[in-house]
C-alpha cells in the first residue's frame, strides 16, 4: 500500500529562531550554488550573509517576513520576503507596495513534490495580507529550474539586475506577477 505525501505546513519565523534559520539557509545556499559557482565566491557570500547576527537583524526588520515550510515536523524550505517600493518594470497601483521574494529555497529531497507551490501560495497570501500589489524576484540566468518554476506560476521577465557573489558579478532576470491566486 502506498503512503500519501505528508502535507506541508507554512508559518512565519520570529527573531528567536535566527540560529536554526541561519544554519538551514546556509546549507541550502551551499547546495544550490556549490555545483556551479567558484568555491571562494560561495564561501564569501555565506560568511557575510548567513550568520545568526545577520539573520537576527533581518528577522527584526518590520519590512521583512520569513516563511518556513515544514513537512512532518522537519524543515523543508523557506521564503524570505521584503515589503517595499517596486523596482522598474514591476507594476502596482498608485501607493501600493510590492513584495520582493529575496530568497526562495526548498530542500532538495522536496523538489518536484509540491512543497515549493505550497510555499509560493503562502507568499501570495502574505502579500495580500499586507495589501501589496505585486510579487517580484531576481533569478540567476543560469538557474533554469527556478525560472521554469516561476514561469509555471505566472511570473514573467520584466528586467535585469546584477548580483554579486564574492568576486563574481552574476546576471539575474527580474520576474514579477500580480497577487491573483496561483494556478
Ligand atoms: C526553485 C525551486 C524552489 C523550484 O521548486 P521545485 O519543486 O523544484 O519546482 P517544480 O519541480 O514544481 O518545477 C520546476 C520545473 O522545472 C523543470 N525543470 C527541472 N530541471 C530543469 C532544467 N534543468 N531546465 C529547465 N527546466 C527544468 C521541471 O520539470 C519542472 O517543470 P514541470 O513541472 O513542468 O515538469 C527548487 O527547485 C529549489 O529550491 N531550488 C534550489 C534553490 C533555488 O534555486 N532557489 C531559487 C533562487 S531564485
């Protein structure tokens, strides 16, 4: 008899969880970029960004929201959001904010199993709750799986930005969608 997939649950993370989030975010960043980027660049980014102090600061920022997905009580992914003005190409109504999806990571055993969709639904719900008019993100030009996932959920490319990882200046696409329900 086959067992049904456990259901992912999503909740907001508070500053008291900075330690657990830092360790999880650091591991997922390493696993995502170590296969394709220079080790020195990956380490430089990790050292600067995934300390308990830095994550604690980000979690105390009132413009920031971090959503954590768990499956069967184990960490399965996280999305880090920032509320703010939209960049060029991202459309909102006058006076509305946009939600930047600054980080969106699902642990590898859960890729292709609907966890990322559940997390994006929670991101969209958070945007509606905060009266934001659009979601937007940047994705590396050499990350075709993430781009395919975002396109599938209605995001489209509206611009370009650079992302500095160590000494590597990477080219990212800017993608956006409205806050209408996900497909
Ligand atoms: C990006 C991410 C959240 C997507 O979640 P996911 O569960 O893997 O997404 P899905 O499997 O539902 O969708 C990915 C799609 O890309 C396709 N795909 C897989 N590998 C691909 C490749 N190399 N090139 C193009 N498409 C690819 C899949 O077939 C799937 O499309 P389908 O559903 O039509 O078959 C997840 O892969 C992840 O966390 N990756 C590591 C972190 C990361 O890159 N984050 C994004 C930072 S911007």
